[in-house]
C-alpha cells in the first residue's frame, strides 16, 4: 500500500516543485563577464558622442577639449553666422533637399520593383543582381566614376544631378531588399478579395496593397533619408562646387578649431533622431489604425 502511495502524483509533487524552483544562489561568472563586455561596448559607442554633445555647450572661452569653461549656446549661434564656420546653413539646406528627393525616388522605385517581382519572369535574376550590384562597389570609387562620366559627357557635376545619381546607387538596393522582404509576407488572396468586390487594379493598389505595406514603405523611406543625409564617399566627387552637409563637416575639420564643429554634430544628431522618431511614430499610428479597422 505504501508503495502505491509513493507513486501517486500527490506524493511526488513536492519533489518536482522543488526541482523546478528558481535558484536563489549567485549568478554565474559568465554573467558578469558578458555584462562587463556589454558595458564597455555601450561606453565605446556612446562615450565619444556624449563628449561632443557636452563640449558643444562650452562658453566663448572654451576650446576643443576638457575641462569646460562655462556654459552657453554661443557656438550654436556662431554655427550659422558663416564667419568662421563656412556655409553650414546652405549645406544643410542642400542636404535636406537632396535627402528628400532621394527618399521619394527610392520609395517609388522600390515599391514598383516589389510589385514587379511578385511574379517570376525571364531574366528576373539578372535584373535583381544588377539592382543590388552597387552594394559591393566601394562608394568612393563609384562616386569617382560618376564624376568622370559626367565630365566625359560634358555635364557639370552638382548635388542635384550627379550626386543624386551616385546616392541612388546606394539607397535603391537597400530599399528594394526591404520591400522584397515586406512583399514576401503579402497574401495575394487580399487582391482577389478586392477584385471580387469590384475594385479596379489601381483601387486595389491604393486601397489594399499600400495600406498593408505602409510600415515597410516607411522603413524604406527612413533608409533612403538617413543614408542620403550622411553620405560622404559618393558625394565627394559628385557634389560639384556646393557642398552637402557631410562635405562641409569634413572641410570644417581642416580649418575650424572651435566647438562650432561639436555644435554642428549635436544639431545633426538631433535632426536624425527627429526623423527616426517621426518614422517610428508613423508606423505605430498605422498599426493602431489597422487594429481599429480590424476590430470594427
């Protein structure tokens, strides 16, 4: 009888619960090693950035190194006076305009490529590898080739022609790859349902495909804007006589010896975070609207 009771679940429950109880001992030594490595990684990644942000608020007596001598916004004001720091305002304006143009073209072409590659066609592999082939080419070499091509054709290099083409060779492959990944999860049955309800092809694209793929489209736009906004290598030989913002920052490192350079880094970082935050907020709003539509 006692042997039977010993085999019942009630009899073995205390032992099993004791076996799966979480350990209250000290963490293994590997945890502290990995935590230390992670802390060093974060410090190496964000430490230089934080130093630049802090030093950008130096007083007028401050220099490029610690210790700080007072606190002020003097170098942010000096940044846009064009007395010693160059054409920061003009280069910033050109970089924003170029990034917007690149973003629009990247989104449109990537979206159309995603639609076109939903069905296999003859030579699709060749077309695909031609689209992403520029990823393996060094940016500086590609920019130099673009500049030489414009020179051979007798055209003047500028930020809205040659630099635009050179940057599209960098943003389009990323946009196409992201759009392909998003399109692979799209259910073609949604198209058939729209056609059954009387929607035309254009109505299906605008009212079904675009809303469903909206988060991916925003991601492609974010890729296009950020890659263009801080692109240096492909713009060095293609921007012409008017610098974009990365080129202006590079020229400032050669002749500017004041915290204005740090102030410019702070401003550009804030703008980048604003763009990223706006993009993520758009994705969240799209997901919320989609959830409400599904509930309704």
